C-alpha cells in the first residue's frame, strides 16, 4: 500500500489554545478519508497544516515522500502543485470570469501553455464538473453549488494527486450536496486521487468515505469504516450517525 500523506505527532496551538495535540494520520493512494469532529476541534486546521498555509508547531508531515516542514519555498511550491485544495466557499476571484479563474490557476504555477492548450484544459476541467457552459459567467452569477463545482474544476485543472476538501457540502441544499458528493466519487474513480474530506455532513461521509477518523481532544481517538462506526458501542460515536 502506497502512503501519500504520513503525519506523525502533529501539534498546533493558537496562543494557549492547543488545537492539534497529537495527530497521527496516514492516507493511502486512491483512498477517500473522511474526518469528522465537533466544531472547534481543529478539523479545518489540519489540511491547512498539510500544505503549510498554517505552520505546525511540532511533528512530521510527509506528502508524496517529501518532508513538508523542512522544504524551502521553491520545493514546497512543487509539492503544492500536486495537492488540490477545495475551500469551503470556493474562493473564486469575483472580478474574473470562470474561465479567467481557471486560467489564472494554470499561470500561477508558471506552466507554459499556448491559447489552444489553455482552452482545452479549461473545457476539460469544466466538463468534469458538468459546467462547460459556465465559462464566461462571473462568480456573482453562480449558485452556491456551482461555485463549489467551479472551485473543484480549478483544482482539477492541474490534475493533482491529492485533493483536500474542506466542508465541500456546507451551505448547500440536500440535492446539491448529494451531487457534490457524487462528484467527489467521480473524481476519485476517474483520476485515482487520494483525498481528505473534512465534513459534518453524514450523507457525504457515507457516500464518499473509504475510512473515517473522528477528531476529539486534538487527536484521532476513533478510526473505522462508516458501518463500523455506525454500530459502535460508544454512544458519543453513535451520536454522529443518529
């Protein structure tokens, strides 16, 4: 089994608030790993530490064989090109069209592409999320679900090996949330991506997860599949599934 993310004894505090106390985690190639936890437990801090949007205080983070915490800026950027990040709100640039948002993602990585290549990449990415006709729309014209899809298209355009999803269905109606969960599965199957999915949406967890971790007291105290945890003897664990 190939491990693409390996985290050992990770710690992160904000002043006196110790959010991540002793996090250990492995993500296998092709796996969708879901992380559950109550609000304020540090779920969303973890993926930011993985790509060093937030600096960890202690511990080890290896991504695709690289020791993330020891990389210089140039080396870190090379790893980041292989790790897609879907933010909660999509994080689109309001002043750019959908096409410009996607092209900017390519240019930011300094990949040399001509106009025809750029057009093909944008069309492929939008087709993958079912929004090929939205190329010239502005973010203000998009629904919440469309923004999530465009955010994912912007991630997919670089064909990452790993995708980090931060609350991918938050703020969406049940039907659209289900569509986003289906899309996460489609991406995994089509590209054999490895993903960490931070969510409180149990339908999303059930649909997308190969395995689940529950964060409690700054660490992962509960590990298992959806069905294993749903039938746990621990009432606190079962409460997530009620």
